[in-house]
């Protein structure tokens, strides 16, 4: 597989990250989808509003580098995001479609409500 | 706000952390700093520290204000319970404000807007119009419970409900004070159903005394009020 990015879903409750679809920059065919979870071919065919006020773009139909950059700019949320473009060897999903989250020490201070009842 | 939602707010503001975890992979390979926690009693919450975004404190406030706005209208089912707390993130080690919000247990990413009942999409459109959401075009909503899974067939047969997420870029966020919403697009130009318009009127009557006022700065709050009044005057999107 050529250089590619992966769209990743955070399964927060379960504590792992799962690959949804791979977008590959193919020298011969432009952007090509692989490892497609149900529905993602359709979702990636929708127009993306990358910047506020910008015209929506159809990432898959763009020239490959512009298309990949648009996907990275658009998919950066808490639940679904795009990785950076990487090689096969550097792919975090080279051993499977799931990556576990890691334990972390987190402190949360108790708060008197700033949102009055 | 009804008692149970007030109790949820109080719980989210005070419950101790049982354990936490962080993702290995982050957007664009960048240094994301979102944290998952399980709070005492077993509630899963997502912690979004202010340092994770430009104008991050505003984004944190907006996340909480979005939930409070939904509750003010009586539509608290559309947005996960969200409060502001000070967090000591493992990534930085320095205390900072964060949005702490309940996680939906499982979800699909942005099912087509038309797949939801019209009542839900109307509420989403009105909320987006009021908060001036700038990042809801084909983005930032969930279908709960999940139906599209990495294997054929639904796990459970419940009807999928609409849930709105990621409200940092709303409430006249600097440089992004543009409305962009697939739900507004869906209903644009149509008269608002009478029961929902009534909720908007009731919301405006109570907004000064609501938590929304305590969270938002003066300018975005005044603009929010102006959008309430505009919707009531026009009666349509």
C-alpha cells in the first residue's frame, strides 16, 4: 500500500481506537479507499466544510495531496479523526484494526458550580 | 432546569476520578490532550482541557453553555451533560480548566441528517441557529445507539437518536462567527413548529437567570439573546 492516512474512531467507553477506513494516495489512481467499515464510502463522498466560510470540498475528487489535507483538516474531532499521512511501515494499524488506549493519572478538582441551578 | 439535571451537573462537578486513560493516536499526529475518565459510581466522562485548542478557555465555556442552552429549551436529551472543572492533565501536569462531559456509550458518526425524526432535526437546527454553530456541516453529530458496526446487522433494535457534539466553535467564536449546519440547511426557510417556537419563547424569558448567562461572556450572551429575539420575530429558520 502506498502512503495513506487512516480515519480513526475513539471508542471512549470501551477504551480503544478502531480504524474506520484507509485513504491511500495511489500514484496511478489518485485517492483510493481501503479497509472500509460500513457506511464510510458514503460519508467520505460528502462535501467537507474545512474552514468557516470556505466553500465545501469533495475531498476524494480533489488532487490527492489536497484531498488528504482536506480530510486531515476536517476530521479532527473527539470521536472521529484522521491520522497524518504515513507509510505502511509506520502505520499504527499494521498489526490489526484496533489500538488500545493507555492508562493515565488524572486529577479533577471538585468545583462549586459556576453554572447555578 | 429540572432537578435531575441539576443533580447531574453537581455530580459532574464534584465526583472523584476512579481511573483515567488517554488515546495513543491523535488527530493529524498532533499532541491531543483529551482524557477519558470513569467517575465514582461508574459514569464515563470525556475531559477536554483548555490547552487543547486555540482560545481553549472559550471552547471549554462553549461546551458547557451548549448543554445548558439545550436544557433551557427543555431539550437536554440532545447534548451530553457538560460542566467546567479544573483538571490536572497527565500530559502537562499543570492545572487548567476543562470541559467534563458524559460520554454516549456507543455511536455512529454522522448518519445522514434525514435519517432522524423531523422533531429531532428541528431542535438541532434551532439550537445551531441560536448558538451560531460554525462546524456542523456534515460534522459533529452522532447516531446513538450504533447501527453501523464492523460486522453485519444491528446489535440492538432501538431507534437511533440524534446527539449533538463538539460545541467549542459556537457562540460567536472568534474568527468563526459563521453559521454552518446541515440541520439548518435541512429546514431553512420553513416555519418553526409551534411547540418548538413556544420553547424558544420560554427559553428567552428565562435565559438571564439561567446557567448560560453565568458561563458566557457579555458579548456572546447579548448576541445569543438577539438571535432568540430574531427567531421569535420571524417564526422561521
